[in-house]
């Protein structure tokens, strides 16, 4: 049965892990309207209302080269629009040959905000849920709408990129784009998942060893090797690893001997 000191040690270790992991958790954008959300890390609010067209899509007739250029796409944030067979939609797919063939690829009523790495994305589902569109928002000094195309593995998923100052959280924005008097350099640092895991793992191991030694020495009054936390487990670990390798080696198809050899 675990002693009171064991429980205290586990609580301390859990608190340390939480403190280390929390800064590595990515920010989220909490939806506040059909085209706005608040960054939960306090950087500000993203609001696309300044880009919304009135009665007509703000971005219309944009084509994609994949898989071909036979389709054009229109998009309007915030407010719905009608176009051919698309009614009250956020995005519409229209055949370029003028045949009138068109499809709803996302309604305004289904808008959902999410994170795509460090960027915010908006997902729109069609009314029949047969198609959906994902618009990636990129903070930029100019407004550009790009049709990235259909997902090759899922032809009912359509991807777009919207670059604009409106995609920047309120209070932040892109740096200067033209020459100016001594502009400050912009440094971008990207940390991979593996780097984050290493940053969390090694300090946690060090704290585990130091805290365990202190608890065993002063709270439990142990001496010698007994001050090492969970000494019995770590002492048996090499033997367990060896047994595991021997078992795998003995179980290989190219060998005739079985587990009894171990």
C-alpha cells in the first residue's frame, strides 16, 4: 500500500508536469459570431465583417488548376448569398462553361472555427452535408483569396486561403511591406512536436530524480542506494529489457527454437 509520502510525491510530480505542458498547448479561437472569434491566449479578436459583400459574394469567379480549371468558386464571409443553384450559402461551386451547373459547398449556418497550426480556419458544411469547405485565414498586409482546390482523397472537400489584415487578431498585424526607416526585423520561431516533447521530458526526468532523492533522504530517512526513487523498479528494468529482446529473438520465424530457449 502506498504511503502518505508516496501520494505527496505523485501530487508534486503531477503539478510539475502540468506546469511544463501548459505553455506548449496551442491557442484556440473561440467563436463569437458567424465571422468572428476571440483568441483564448489574449492576442485579440479576428473579425471578417469588413470583408463581407452585401447581396453578392466578396470573392467571386476564382478558379483552381486542380484537378482542372472547369470550376469556379465564390465565397462571402459573414452574410449568405445566392448564385444559380446555390441559395443562402457562404461558398458556391459553379461550372465555368456557363451550363448553370452549380453546387452548395458550404452554408453560413454551419460555420465552425478551428486551428490549423498557428492559423485559424473556418469550416462550412453544405446544407445536405455532401460537401464542405475549409477557409484558412492568414494574417497579411493585403487581401487575397486563393482557391487551393479539392482534396485528392476526398473530392467533396474544398480548400481555400484568405489572406487579409482582417485575419490578424485585433491589436496585432503584419509588419511593414515596403521600404522604411530602419524597419525592425521579424523573427519567426517554429517548434516541432518532437522538440516540445523533449522540452517536457528532460526537465520532468530531472525534477523526478531530484524530488525523489530529497523525499527519500529527508522524509523517509533512507541512505545509500535507497534514496533513488523507485529503486527496485529501475534495478529490474535492464533485466526486463533483456528478457524482451531475447523473447523477440527466439520468436523470429527464421529460428527453429521457441521461447523455452530463453
